[in-house]
C-alpha cells in the first residue's frame, strides 16, 4: 500500500429521488480515480461495500431528513471513509433483530460490513461516518476485520 496523503472528495446531493443513485456512482467514480490516479489498490469487495454503505446512508438521510445531503469520501492509508451529513439531529439506532420485520435493516447492514462506525450530532443535523478496508485480506471476514 503506497504511503499517500489523504485523498478526498465532497458531493452535495439535493435530496431528491435521484440522489441515491448519484451518490453510488460518485463513490464508484471516486474509488476508480483513487486507483488510477494515485495507485491505491481498491478490491472489488471494497468497491461493492462502499456503494452499499453509501446507498444505505443516503437512503436513510433522504427518508428521515428534509433537504440536502452532503457526502464526503476520504481515503487514508488502507481505508475509505464515507461520511454522510443530513439536517436531522436524531442519531440512528440499530433496531433489535426481528426475523418478521420487513425492511428497515439498512443501519444493521452498514454496521455489519463496516470496519468502523460513528454517529455524531453536528451544530446542524448529524454526521454518520463509516470506514471500510480497501484491500482484500484472506485472514479477515467480509468487513475486513481479522477473524479470532
């Protein structure tokens, strides 16, 4: 893994119906640029998980917070960090497991695949930050965490 300064991009989303797809495409384009322009390896798993996390976080922002959404993508070392800001100050809480529940599993999915997760209030709204390992690691599970 080359030792590079953090690489980042910020995407302002207007919060309409197309913003979820726009966010996924922006994340994929960002990681592709990271590979091509900076020589940072990005595994197919990292590309897919990043798009999944972006989709879930932006979907939640659109569903629960009126107005625009801000997405920040940052690569530092072997991690990509996805931060999504929205205007609702209420922090999300993963719901208890319920096999009969249909839907509303987005936060559970994000937390299951993330290497790191943080939710914090901002002066206006909140910011959810998720970290995903970029390289594949045969000794790790799907999240990039090392198995015991």
